[in-house]
C-alpha cells in the first residue's frame, strides 16, 4: 500500500512538472518560430511584426512615457466599472436568492438581458451618455453585473437544506440564519462570480476604449492603427492579455486566502 501511495505521489509530481514545463516551452517555441518566420521572409514584417520589433515598440512607448500614462487610466476605468457592476450584481443576487419576490422581480429580466452581447448596446450607450467617460464605465459595469448576479444567486439558492434546518434547530431565524449559515455557504460561489466578473471587465474595457478614447491603452492602440504601426497595436493587445493573466492570478489568490478550507487551486 505504501509503495502504491509513493508511486501515486511521484506520478502526480511528474505530471505537475510536465505541465509547468509545457506551459513554458510551448509559448517559447511559438515565439521563436514567429521570429524565424520574419527573419526567413516567410511573413511580411509590416503585416506581422516579429517579437524583436514589438520589444522595440515597448521600449519606445516606455521611453516616451506613454505606457506609464495610459496604464493607470485603463486600470481605473476597469476597476471603477467592475466595482459598480459587482456591487449591483451582489445586491441583486442576494435579494433574488434570499427572497422569492426578489427572484420573481429580477431573475427573468436579468436572464433575458444577459443574453445580449454587450457590444450590441454600444450605439445605444453612446446615444444615451455621449462619448465621454460615462458610456465606458456603464458598459464595463453592465458587462460585470451578470456573472456576479448569477453566481451569487445560485450560491444562495444552492445552500443545502439540511444546513438550513440545522441552523433553525439552533434557533437561527431570518437575518441571523442568513448571516451565519446561508451567506458563508454561498461565499465560494460569490467569489467565483467576482473572478469571472474581473475577467469580463477587461474584455469590456477593450471595447469601451474604442469609444472615442483620448487616454488609456485603447487610445494608444487606435492611434497606432491610424499611424500604421502594427507593432504598437500588437504591443497594446499584449498589454491587455497580460492584465487579464495578472487579474486572474490575483483573484485566484484572493479566493484561496478567503476560503482556506477549500482545496488549493493550482495557479501556475
């Protein structure tokens, strides 16, 4: 039995190391092939700039102070919209999950609205709110409401009835029952909703910054596109991608520390 356990542990370790190795090697190989395709003339450098040109573009943007100026503005947009959307989604999810009347009022309309791609409402938001910062924040907030609402609602509704009955046996009723039994049990689902909402906020940010942006990463990308600088365009896209990875890792870490009793989720 002990040898089987040891072999099983060794197998899991080998699998983990193989996974980490592939996650590093595969992107590295793709980058090398990308660079070689340009050096060997297989790809047009203007259409698909090689990694070396993109690195040079980053150096140019950093030397000019463009990244330092644009990144905080984009993060502020995403963070503000996320805070508004998550707060609204949390309140609606709790209301619909805890009370039947809340479900009857909010669930059907929200389920209908969430099927609408947020790109489809951009013209309407521009008509309503103009082309300043407001439509950008509203778009990000609207996109992040739904993952927070759905996960919170299902987390509350999915609480085991036996736990509720046990709480009632100990005299818990109303808000005391919700605060001590229902909400702690629904917390993992709510945190999952927060993680998804954070990812969606960055997707919405990419779209929002196409609305007459005069600052931020989106402005850099649009300006580079107009000036026929595909290297800077790709550099901006990669910044968005890096932000998505960082946000997801931070959300997973927050979920791990907020829920120490749950099995640890691999982050690497």
